[in-house]
């Protein structure tokens, strides 16, 4: 099938690469600042395991091309996919306008971008009106296909999805989409067909539910500390209840990333603009902001409310492992809090230091170092913000030798409190370790 | 010689008795429609219309002669350069020095204090930005979200009035004010706050004020319910603002959390100092400086404009004319903007605590009226309360109408229905303001010809002839509020110079405090009430 994908961020590129890999002729077109030359040369806007190889291979085999001219994409496409970041609604609008003005054939427009509920309907109405004004009789429909990709495992998420949600009222469009997605829907039928609005809302609802679950788990863990309980034991008890399950039960120092919190926030804003409210979600969001400082608060109490001149080593800056981005990451907020109290920071991250340097606006005390042990040199405490694999089993002896004081604040609970204490560390996790 | 025996005073008296005092405002305007233009002064973003007063060129000339005779210009200079104008307490009254930062033309003691002022403002700026950025932490490490100002009188009214007036500006922390000694405010407020995220500001010039310290003790007890380390409690949850670092230290406030001002700043003139800390929390240090700048514009004007064109001088002299020659003993402060709700209380303290005195600088009892009774209320609300008395009562009352011309708290041309309605409401408020001052002035003459017959009843007559000023501010901003308050400070000083009294002391409030101590001892320590009068004894016995 001939497919055009508009938007060359994570979602667009993964979609384009995966569709090309199964034999489609795919043209990918950037909508923002990403440049075609960069894409052709393999310079990607975001690092994602396996993505660069996949795109290079598909280009080499002639099934994937990058193109700047939007009209060429339209001329090429039987299926046209909109995959802009959620904050580039303006570009999507412009694209819909172009399609309305120029299209002369039947076309399925698929929206993967996370736009407010009702957007797909609105796009379709807009297209129909434009066609009618031109006296064009071809059939153009809009399908909502929310993306459920997670950074770090996006390709796998696309190729072996838990489910594929398709929103459309057009049977012929659904038939076409089923055919396009057939290679990714083999073992059991994972496609859920619903109205476009329900599809759009599902995406928000998933993020809202996960965010709420994380925040609630964090709150339960924080409070377990007050009862002198190791939350890990409670987690086992909770997860084994089949109604609850083990997923998303780890407490930590808050969630981040470019879209997760942003989607929940945009749902709240969307509802508020309509005159409704979402009290629980607002609390979830503000709880999470508070949770980003949970390790700061522990250190604040540990050092008796005076962090002036205290040196803090930080392991991990990205909002989760295997990604290079610090957008909305707890690390940024925590480091800002430390710096404002006059603490000095030495930080290490395997991938996200460049992005951190770009996001960091402020105090000069942050020193980025190029290996994890350098971040421990003469520090009064270690703060772990991201659970990169290499942090799980470090050289304890070397750590103790390097650090002024063997104190660990662990925002991801990657150590066993008893073991690490027996190594001579003071250890403070989230819902685990010493109470403070 | 007492001022009321002086030539200039006597000349005004003769003038008043020559028929001027009897003349009705409607006749003044009929004879001289041009007066509205002549009797108005504009300064930057403030416009004063004083034409609705029972004055003419002759009266003004007489008042200016009185001012010259009293050496008003000399007194203004002495005030602004830091002479000991507060002679009963042997110190200057240099609130103007707090707002002349970067002003090259201060001299005398006013110039000497500048480095101290700058140092304290720099310290205040640091604390303010830390709190506003969410980096001032409570004991548990959470950012402070609520700041409670504990202070009374000058340590309360100014910040309360200004922060309320600037309510539309978004503030990153919530502000609360506790003043009353009885504990009701404290008890109610504490129920709504969390120890983790609450910071108290103890604002007391002397740091001995029982009202403030008793509320502070309650706050401390409340914090102690959660906070074990006394150092943390003080370092993270209390900031002190006072002239007495020793007393603050004694109470436990660490040096880093002490903001100082000086005994040359009177309590009711202190919102320009670190007492204005809540204002800076509300609008940022930038906004605080804008307020100081606004006041400085008025100070410069007061210092330099010729007396006849000098807004505080003219307003002060007209008050003197009304009080001493037209026998008006009440003044209403009538802001036509609900954001100025606390302005009347603020001016009540400023004016009555300054000039509510009957002894001149030489210690002699005066034989003329001084400060009138001053009160007020948001105008449109007062219209449904005490305006009846203004229109048909037996008291002469002079009024100051205060109103912003524009509003910046909603979007004028947003197209939203709500904003269109708000604009309509603003115009309604302005219309009411103009209508009231017109009716107070003209009385029956304001009744339209076509409606005259329906007002033909002894109960529907309006005497009119009540004088008023109208002060228009471009809008309600830190700057215009600074100008407005400085105007009233200086106007109050002008009157004190004419009346030869010291506006900067307040001995009248001391005795009550002393007796309260005795009474308190009787109530709680079972001391004998015998030394009290029969009435007070009876009252106390009902408590014991």
C-alpha cells in the first residue's frame, strides 16, 4: 500500500519504518523543525533503540523515502497518516487544509496525534466541506488511531501491540486499515473498532489511569514509611491480587517524559475549557510534581535543613532508562531544589546529559561528569533518579571510597535495604529503607 | 502667638465671615464655570479635581498666605532632609528616604541612611525571590505555600490594604493577615493551614507589641505540634521585621531571617520599609519598587512644585479651610473600586493617629479644631449605608472620591460577554461616583427640570453644598497606589504644620496599653480590682 506519514518524531518514524518493513511504499514528511537531509543521513530527532537501523535498512531497500514537499506526500498516498506532536495542532490543521484544497482521489486520513477529543470528527467535517465547495466527489474519511508507543520500546509496541484502537464510522476505511495493519495483528485479533471520539478518549483515559495508579502507589509508599513498613512487602501483597496485578506498582520519585503528564494535563484543560472539572486528575498531577522532590525532602531532613555546601552525586537524569530525554523529568526539578539551597551537584547519565544541559537554566553548581563513579567523588550523598541497568550492581567498595559519607537516596528502589546497609551505607528509598 | 491669632488666619476668618462661608456651591459654579479647569492638578497618573470645594481664588490666596506664614516650605524641606520633625521623640520622620533609592537629590540625614536602606532591601529581595520561586522550604522540605503576616496597626494595615488592592496580580503564595489580640483570626486561620508549608512573618516595630507577640506564641505552639527541632522551627517558619534585632534574636529569630527598619520610620509610614514584605511577596520586588517609585514621584512633586500647584499642599489647605473656617468636622473616604476596601481603614490610622491631637509643638493646648473624624467605605456600598447622612443629615461632611479611570483586571476588548459586562459595571461605578459628588455639591439644583414636581416634598430635599475632592488614578497599580498613599501622608503633614502639631508621635495610645496590663493582672493573677473605678470593677467581676 502507498502510505504517507506526516510528522517525523518518534511516532511518525516508528510508524513509517514498521509499515515499510512489511512491504508498503512509505513516504515520511516532517512537519516541524526536523530536516529531510538529517533524516536521510540517519540523524534522528530522538534516540530510540533499533530505530536508526530500521530506517536505514528501509531506505536502502527503497521502501522508505523522506520528502519535504507536502503535496508530493498527498499525491503518493492511499493512506495518509498524521503523526505530529500534540503541541503541533497548527501543522495538522494546515495539512488538513491542504488535503481539502488539493485531493482528487479517495483517501483515508489516519490521525495518530494526541489531539483533544472530537478532533478527528472536526477534521473529517472540514475535509467534507472543502470537497463539497470544490464539487469534488471523491471519498475522504478520517480514522483515529491513537498511538500507545512508549519511548524505549516503541518499535516493539508498534509491531506487537497489546491492542490497536481504530476509531471510524466508515466500514470501508476500517477494512483498509485492517489490511494495512494485518502484519501486526496475527496471533489474535487485537483491533478494537469504536467511534473516533471513543478512540481519542481511550488514549487519554489510559494515561490518566496509569498516572493515577503511579501517584496513588507513591502516596501509599510515602505513607508506609510513617508506619515503619517496607512497601516492597506491601507491593507483593497488592500485586498478587488478580484484580490489581503487578504492573505499575513500583513507587518512585515521580513520572515524567514529553507526553505522559502533558496528555493528562491537556485532558484536564480540555474539560475545564468546556466548563467541567477533573479534580482527581488535577491532584494526580500536583502529587506527581511534589513526588519529584521526594529525595530532596529526605536529604533536606537528613542534613538538618541546611544543604549549603553539601555535595550531591546524581545517577540518572532521563525520565526513564533507555531514553536520552529529560523533558518533565524528576531529575530537573530535584536538582533545581538542591541548587536553590546551595548544594553542589555532580551528575551522570548514560545518554541524557546533552538534553539535560539544554534544559538546565540556572545555577552553575551542576557539574556533568562522564562516568558514574566520577559523580561520587567527595560527595556527601548519592541521589538515584533513573534506574539505568548499570546502576543496579555497582562496586560498593569503590563507592564508599569515593564518597565523603556513604549515604544513598534511591528514587527507584533498585537496592535491597538490608544488603546495602550491610555494605555500610545509610539507605533511603521510596517506601523502603531508613525512615527519616 | 497661636496660629488662630495670626494675621493670615484672621484674614481667612474675615473672608469666611464676609459671606463666603454661606455661599452655596451651586452659585460658585454658576458664577464661574471655568473653575473646574482652574481647580484641578494632574501629576503623572494621578488627577485631582478640587473644584467642588467652597473656595475661590481669594480663599486659595488666603490659604497660601497662611501656609507661607507657617513656613510650610521650610517644614517640607525639614521633613524630607531628615530634621528631627518628630520633636517629642527626638527623631526625624524619613519614610521618604525609603523611596528615594537612586534619587540623586536627597541630602542631609536622608542621604546618610541610603546604604542601610539598600542593604535591607537587597536582603528582603533575596528572601522574597526564594519564597516566590518555591525554594523556601518548611521543616519537611515542602515549599512554603502560605505566608501569615502577624502584625497590628502600621505593621498590618499597609500590607493588607495594598495586597488587597493588587489582588488581581497572581501570587505564587497565599497571604494571610492576623492582627487582632483576641486570637479569633489566628484560631480560624490555623485550622485551614498546614505546618509543613506555612511561614509566619512577625512584624512589629518595637517587637514588644503584646497583640503581635501573643498571636506569635500561638503560632509557635501550633508549629511545635509538628516540628521537633527548635532551630528548624525558627529558621524555616519565622521571619521577623522590626527595628529591634536584639528583641528578635531574644525571641529566637535567626539573623538571616531578620529584616530591619529604623526608628525614624513611623509605624503608620512603614509599609515602604521591610514591613512591606507581604507586598513584595504578592507582586514581587519589582512591583514593590514600582510602589516606591510612585511614592517618590509624589515626594519629588511635594518637594519641588510651587505651593499653589502642589497636590498635597492644596488638599491639606482645603481640609484646613473646611475644618477651621467652614466648621466641617467629618471626612469620608470613598473609593469607587472594591479592591480599595481597606483604604479607608488605612487612612483612618494615617490621618487620625497623626493629627488627632490637641496640644501644639510647644506643649500648649490649642484653641482650634484639628483632625476631623475620618471614616469611609467602598463608595457604591456606602451609598446603601451612610450616604443618607451625607445628603440629608445635619452634619457638614467633606468627602474624597477616589476612582481608577481604567481597569486592567479584565480584558477590555476580549469579545467575551463577561468582560463586556465587567466594563459595563466599571462604567456604572464611575457614573455613581460622578453622580454622588454632583448631588452632594448641588443638592436640589441637580434635580432635572422635568422631574422637579416629583421631588416637591419636604422629605425629598437635598441641601447640597457638601464639598468634595475627586482623585482619579489612571488605573490601580503598585505605582498609582504609591502615589496615592504618599499624597495622603504629605497632605496630613501639611495640616499638622498649619496646626503646629507633631503628627509623628502617638502618646494617646500609650496609657490604654499600660492600664490593660494592670487589668490583665487582675483577671488572671487574682490581683485586687480595688484600684479600679466602680464601673470597671463591676465589669471585671463578671469575668473573674
